[in-house]
C-alpha cells in the first residue's frame, strides 16, 4: 500500500506494451462497495477468458480492495483493479511463462456528469467509419484495454462537434460508446444492444430498476435508425450510473432534454443506493475477505 503517485509497475509489463491485461472498476458509496460481487464475477470471468492468473483467490482480492478503501479514508471512491500478463521471460515470447501481476488503486469518486452537465446531456455522434473491434478478434465479454477503435471514434466525434461517439458492429448495428453501454427508449421499451458489447453492470442496475417501475426493458438488436428515432437515449457507466443523451448527430433526442424515464431511473438509482441497495460496507469485509454482515 503506497500513495498513488508512488505506485509503479515495470515499463516492460506486457499489460502496458501490448494491452495484455484485464481490469474492472467498482465504486464505493458512503463507505460501501456497490455490486462488488458482480464486478468480481466479471473480473474472474475475464481473467479465465484471457488466461490470466494473479495467484490470488476471490477472498484475497476482496480483502485487498476492502483494506485499500479503509486505508484511503474515502467514503465515495472509484476502485480500479487489474491483472496484467507481467514481464516476458528473456529469450522467449511464450505468454505461459510470464508471471501475472495484480494491482489496484483507489481515487475519489468524481461523478461523470455534474448537475449542469446532466441537464445538458451528452451530444453523441454515430461513427460508422470506425466499427467496433470484431468480437471474434477481441471478445467484448472480457473487459480489456483494446481501445484503439474507441479513441479513433472519439476524435472523429469531437472533430464533428460532438461529445461522445457511438460505435457500430461490423453488421451495422449499434454496439457501445467508450466506457458506456447505450440504452434507447423505443416504442415505450428500453433496449440495449446484446452483441458486440461488454455486459454493463450499471446497465443491469437500470434494467432492474426499470422492472420495479414497470418499464419494459430488454437486450436485443438496436439499429442506428431506431437509435436516432428513439424517444429517449442514455448511456450507463460506473462513474455516473447513467448519462442522458440529448442530441444524436446534431439532432435533438425527443425535445432535446433528459426524458422522464431517464430522469426517473437516475433519481431512483441514487435513492436506492442511499438506502443500501447492493451495497457491501468495506468495514464489513474482514482480513480473510469474508463479509461479516
């Protein structure tokens, strides 16, 4: 445990050199982890898919993250944790011989989307000329750092006057935005793409809330035309819960303001978190990584 600006990994780590790694990000709210077990499920599934093994059990990682949060003194934080391939063994490029490395950091939670930004909403641009990396090449179910397509599309969207790009799959359907799942309200039903995307935990949370509120929600095919014609659109991510989209390709979504369903979901999300929904207090996790609640 060291101050963040003193943390180091070797510059020859293959996670840095080749993006040969996986990671996840969980946030704490009022001193408790939000959906920690879901993030750990995804992290271990990603490690298994990428054949990474940090030689740590689930309980050991849970204990490390809890200690990190307690030692930081932060009530609301972002906790990033990763497993990298590590260093190559001199004289070979055999990835099986590398000793995999685990590290984690905790930083203050700065919500992506302050009140004024939420009221304005994101201005999104569909960027068809930069398709999402094919699933057959980089499995999107495994959280990864292959963001070359996201970065190219971000520059293209910003050059066109937008805030954030929305990428399409190779078949032309809506995929995702950089670090965001995309959700559209089409004919009274929330739809989020079911292929070519990382299954988002924040999107799952919004769909659970939608079910409680009696709002139909499902994963499925979402075409660019349906997205542009949607009554409401929002993005979901750990750092904000959801972020309204008020313009797509320069045209307003609905009346150009965050919609009623979007606003209702966001307000319910924070209200439920404040009552402990899906929260695991960091102080309830003991040194063995077990929850004592």
